[in-house]
C-alpha cells in the first residue's frame, strides 16, 4: 500500500509541474464555492478536509433522475440500491455502515431515529439542487452524531428567476417520469416550487414503484430581514422483492413518507453572523412481508423530530470562532419498536487560527452531546492545513466520532432478527492526511485515512445453526485506505470537455470474524473506481460517459457503463440516458439483482 501511495503522489506532482507550464483555459471554478455545511463558511480551496462538490452544472448535464444516481459517480461513496428510481438506497462513505453517514438539507440534520435505511428518503429532487457537498472522514465535532464516516449536505437553489420548466421521461420497464418546477420573483419575496412523479412497472417481479415528491421554498421580507421557509414531502410506494428475505412467494411491499418544514434567518454584522432555525421532520414506514396478505406480518413506524438550533461565527484578530447549539426531541410510534422518545442536545465549538502569513491554518473543535437515554459524551477533533504554493495544499485531520443505536438496533423483533436494548454507542478515532491541487485546467487530490472503531453494531448469530440474528456490539474494527480524485478540463475548439476520475481503496479486518455469522457489516467496497467524461463536440449537443468498477470484500466484482446525450434547442432539451449499457449482472445490496440494460428518453421545456 505504501508503494502505491508513493507512486500516486509522484505522478500528481509531475502533473502539477506540467500544468504550471501550460496555458490555462478559463472555467467556472469551485474556488468560488463557499462550503456552507459548517459554522465557519470557507471557500472550497481553503478547507482542510476531503470534500467533493457536485455542482449544478454537473447535475444538469447528468440526466440523472435522483440523488442516489448522482452520488454513485463519486469514488468513496457507496450507494447500495435495491431497485430503480431511488425507491430504496443505502448510503455508505469509506466503508461505514448505512447508519453512519449523516444527510443534511441546507444544513438541517436529516438523521432517522428508526433506521439509516431511510436516509436517502429525504433526498431532494435534482431540479431544485444547487450543489451537493460531500464531506468525508470524521465529522462528529462539526455535525454531531451519525456523521461517523462523513456527511452529505444538499444545498438548494436560492432562486430560479421568473421561470417554469416541464420534464417528461419514458423508457424501459414502463418508466414514466414527470415534473414541473416553477420559480417566481416578487418585490419582497421569492418562491421555488416543484412537483414530480417517478413510476415504473418494475424490471422483474414485484419491483414496481410509484414515487412522488413535492418541494416548496420561499424567501420573505427580503428588503429587511429575510426569512427562509422550506417544505418538502416525499411519498414512495414500491414492491420490495427480496429486500430482506429470499422467499420467492412472499412478495414484500413497502411504503415510506418523509417530510420537512423549517424556517430560518441570518443576522450579520461586520464580524458576527448567527443563523437561528426551527424545524420539524416526520417519517413514516409501512412494511409488509406478504404484499397481498397484510395480516401475515405488518410493521408501521411513524417518527417525529422537532429541533431548534443556532449556528454562529465571530471573526477577531486571532481568527474565526464557530459555535452552535441544537436541541431536538425525537419520538417513534411503532407496532414493533414501541412508543419511545428521546431528547438530544448538542453544543459545538471550534476556532480557526491562521499563522505564518496565512499559509498555516489550525482548527481545533469539540462537540459535547447529551442524550436522555445515553447521557453525556464529548468528541474533540483537529484540522490542520498548510499551503505549499498558491494551488497546492497539504492537510490532515483527526477526531473522535460516534453513533448512538437506532430504535431498530435497540428494539426490533422479527422471526429472523432481534434488537438489543443493552447496546452501547459506536465510537471511533479517525485520522486522515491528504494533498490537493486546484488550478484552471487540472485539479487533483490524494488522501490516506485510518479509522479505529469500537463497539460497532451488527446483527450477528452465535453459529450457523442459529437462524436468528441479534444486534451486538462488535469489539473492534480497523478500517484503512486511500483515495485519489482528479479532474482535467480542456477545450476542443470553443467547447468545454471534462474528464473526471476517482479511485478508493478500502481494507478492514472485520473478516477476521466468521463472515457467515454477520448480516450487515460485511461487503465493503474494497476497490472503487469511477470515471466520467463530459464532452461537447457540437454547439447544441453534449454527452456523458460514466464508468464504475466495484470490487467488494465479499462477492464478485463488476463493471457498469452508463451514458447520456442532451440536445439543447433553445428552450427545449431532448435527453437519452442509457444505464448498464453492457447488461452486467450484479448485486449492490442483499439478495436483489440490479436491472439489466435500460434506456430512458426525456423532454425538457423551459419558459
């Protein structure tokens, strides 16, 4: 591994030197993007962490229908889907579990107290997303619990001027998608509204779905003290064939709902900024083991989260201090998990020092947390960065991170799976060092990371003769690896071309346990390679080619090719998206084979 890392760093430095001698091609650069998911707002190039940003331009040209498909193009982000259309997909970063990555929407924590299986149920429609910030590595001191291996912040669009757009798509497996997005600017307010539906007959037995999404964002009182209001509602109904069992006759079925209402404002002076926010998040999950016999086995869970928070930063002669507090109440009403509630409180503090003519930045911080059922915990961390040259930065970070058990971990009960009310929170100490370079034509980063986790939670059984898996704290698991990302931008005539590549290597020692006794913790992406070539050869035609290689710790490796073409004709765009072009047989999660080759045709009209 050390030899591989040394070779990669050498190649990167050679590329840096060649780039410095080449003519630069002007482009829209991420250097101007301000990462807003933390209390201390920083330009993209100033951060001392591994951060990937999916920009609005990439989103628009991707022809992707949901966030899960977008995230699959990022090395180190493992999306394990159980079907198409974003019906259910689990989110992993750097080998963690599906409960260990935190999703945020405009900085609002969307953790689900029932289970991490519902994390991406809160993901927004792609039409209203400005960018997606992917923060990898230990993030508990910045975001709190659930940011065990990283966090993803979906940033919504600020405004859409006075526009409206219609999108209609149809394709393989009876796919039929439609949406309307409207933006309106008034004298003292603005509105963005979106309504969409994604439907399909299914690519095999009992994989049909009907997914609906509604989004409303308004900014009011813009001339004095702007108040931002956000409301979302997502409703999904889908056949869940073999999501959790291998029985071909049961025909599992699931319905989920996710909704959010929030209101926030920001007060600013020359040196001080504070953003108070209040929000309510609701989730609902209905699961039938037999779709056509609800009395056989039916789970109904309804969760609520009410939260109040305030995040602030203060700039002084010694740097920038970020601090914040959030208090929330979560509850669940469930025929399986019971009626339960939990009070959570988090206090965050960090300070960014800049030394040596601003070449060196040091940011220590700590999160102090309280849970009514798990008491007090403190999780410190430290980020350090040093600018070697204007476009080259070395960085490192260390930190403690944690996750409290979900209600499923604690109390679930089924014929094959039992929770454990005596579980302890998961904890880990994680470290990372990296190097990144960013210029007009070429950008690249390399990072090496290590995570020593204790009390990881998995559903295991004592021996292969036992059919019931019980939630248990695993003693220790070490995870280490490295990742490389690079983007090369060039012109053919006056048309922009972009080649993006990413590779992540992961290795953990969880296989020292008997793999036949574990239900969830295995099957990490050992090798993950992604490539996206976005090109434009004619004035009105652009295309994307996406290649993904995955090799898991347990199971086979697979290669998947996707492609899309977009034809722009004034206010009308035609899209063609082809997925799994070479009809690869593969499984991302559990027992569910993914769809074969399929095509989606689309028409977008804006006015």
